C-alpha cells in the first residue's frame, strides 16, 4: 500500500442554485480542485451522489460528469451509500491510489435537491431508511432521529434546550465560511422558538435540503513530499455498517457502526481520539452529533450533550466540531456532504480556515453517516511537514 | 409507494404480526429476516406475536413525506414487543400529549398508507394504548 495525499480541493457554495444542475455544480467543484492540485488529467473519477435519479431523473453520473468535464474516456462511476455517498466515493478513490491501481484520482460529491418540493425531498431522503418497516409507517428521516433524541433525553435526563449548543456552534462557524448556505447567528432564544418538525426535533436541530458539490484530487503522497507545500495525508479510511432499521439495533442509543468505523480508523492511523485536533462530524441532526461524539470516543455514553454544554466543541474547545458550519449551517447536499467535510478538514490542516482556524491543527477527522447510522465512513487526515 | 405486490408479500407480518422464531437459540424475530440476528442460524419458522408491548420512544410528525399528508400530524413510535423485538409503527386512538415512554400498547389493524385519492390503500399494524 502507498501513502495517499489530498493534493487539491474545490467546492461550490451550498444553497439553492436555480441556474445550475448536477453537471454545472460538479464541474465548478472539480475544476477548482484540479486547479488547486495543478493537474490537467486524472486516471479515474468517483462521483458520490444519493438522489440524482429520484430528484432530477438523471442517473449514470460517472459518465455524465466525466463527459461534461472534458474527461471523456476516463474510468468513472457513481457511488451510493445514502447520505454517506460522498465519503464512500472518497474511500474508493483512496483504495485505488493506495493499491497502486491509479495515480491521480478525482473524487466529486454532488447533490441537486431544490428542484423537488419539500414533501418529495422528504420522501426521497427517507429511502435511506427501511422502506417496508420504517418508511411505510410514515416515518421521515427527521422522525427517526426524533425517536432517538426523545429516548436520549429520557435515559440521561437532558432537556430539549441542552441540545442548543450544537446549533449555536455550527451557525457561529458558518458565519465565517463563504461557502456556507446560512450566515446567521443563532441565539438560545431563537433555538427555543424554532418551529417543530417532528418533536422534539425543531427546524434548527435539522440540516437543510440544499444543492452543492465538493471535490478532492488524490495522488501518491511521495509525489508531493519535498515540494515545500504541506502534505495532507489520508492516514485512515474505514467503513462500517449496522442494521438499516433503528428498531433492529441492540441499543438504538449506541451508533455501533460509528464506533467500529472510528476505532478502525484510529488503528490505521495509529492514534487515539485524544490526538484528534478537530472532528467534522455528521450533524444532520443535533442528536446525531451527540451520538457521534460518544461513538468516536470523545465523550462517554450519555455525555455527548454535556461536552457541548461545557463549550468543548467550539474552535477553542477540546474537540472542535462543525468548524466551517457543519451540516446545519454549511448545508447538507446529501451525497456531497462527505466530500465537503474532508475539504474543510484540509482547509484546517493547511491553515486556510480563516476566522475558524483551529490553532495548530495537524490531525483532522471526518465522519460521514449514511441513513440513521447504517453506513459510517471515517477518514483521518494528518499534515506531514 | 404502496405497490399491490408488495402489500401482498408483506400481508402476514402486516396484518397478523407474523415473525419468525429461531429453532437454534429460541430468539423471537420481528420483522422476519430469515437469518437469526442473535446466533446467525437460518430462521424461517413462522411465529405469531401477541401484539402487546410498550413504547420505547415516540415522536409526532408535523412535516409528513409525500403520501402521508392527509394523516398529519401523526404520532410514530418504537414499540418494544413483550417477546423482545422492537418495531416501528404509528400510534392510534391516543392524543400526542398523552403518550409517554413505557406506555403499554397493543396492536390493531388500520389503514397505513394511500397512493393519492384513487390509489391503493395499504393496511397494517398500528398500536393503541392498552389497559392494565
Ligand atoms: Zn438464533
């Protein structure tokens, strides 16, 4: 196996892009990443996407994006793992370069969601859950997370407002990210007043439906060593799975796949959670942020919310999360999210995170979750100097 | 999507709560999955659940997906069956503010989904409060 480096990053602003479709969004992100990497050709393209068929009537994104980007002939496929599609595409790109099957690989995550109506998007997102045993009973993605949040509050004695720090931190960080969908400060009062979607989850606990694309260029780390630029190495790449339906889990409040994926990643990188400088977690809902912090070893069971209440998740805290806004403020174009997370970790490790810069960040972790925890993909990036 | 063929395939579990029992370790399994989640042995022996259980968690849905608009708001729950497994279902015959974790419930058969005004109606299990 070869060491793999991320040599280029690119992203579009997340939001409602009336004037751009899947092709244009992908192109904008991948051209930015290739410019940043200084490459004009790639050996393979992996496109992470969840809902292009359902929401835009277009599948076959590997060939589509390759053709549109002037990469005709290149190896290209779409990768799908629900909301974990972006990191799944990165995982395949990593495998190809690490295994020596390709040298320069382009990974793009893209999603176009705002052409659909709210109920259509809600129904489409629910396809990540168990169609026959969850969705058929009227469960939405929000409702599934609401079931977890209610039980969490019951078992550990938290109040609804105890979850506010996750939202407040994400939006405070999003204010300084030009690519973020939202640039608005959220106060505890605004959180308390937010409209209920599926109680106890309100609008500000939830990440928004959005359009966006992000891209990275991978190459053997040896190619860039000694170039004078910081080498951002993929020190770990680990996937784990769990039951698709929440009701089939032994203990729904433990994200077993998140724990498995994180601990496999720690093993590969030969580090522990205490060495991680920032954690781009999958805060599609506040409860997911809490459960991810616990699964990845940053908090004990039932103490993920406590960590946030103690101020430890801000850029100055012990384990900064959602440092560029996370899924809530940057936005959650589902199949693109996993790549956005990694792009943001690279920004942090390069020291290009501006006002949200985590001081001396050297080790960054990104964890992308498909469904309500059924596919979890963790990447650890380390800056080698 | 409420396809007639799918409704027919799922009829035993949806109408009568028929799951499976593992002949090897005795685990009761619902929804049926043909491989025991406890010991990984093949498990295809039908087993009819009592339909009694209690609420593990619940939520009231105000923003329904396409196909469920006319039911909203409705309350959904994770129900722990007395035989052990948990399932996901809607609660019925109860006001949202009366639901609590640990509430005893029992299964009833109700309409669970429709495809538009002219479409197929799917029936299946819901749960209502149980006395005593
Ligand atoms: Zn068994």
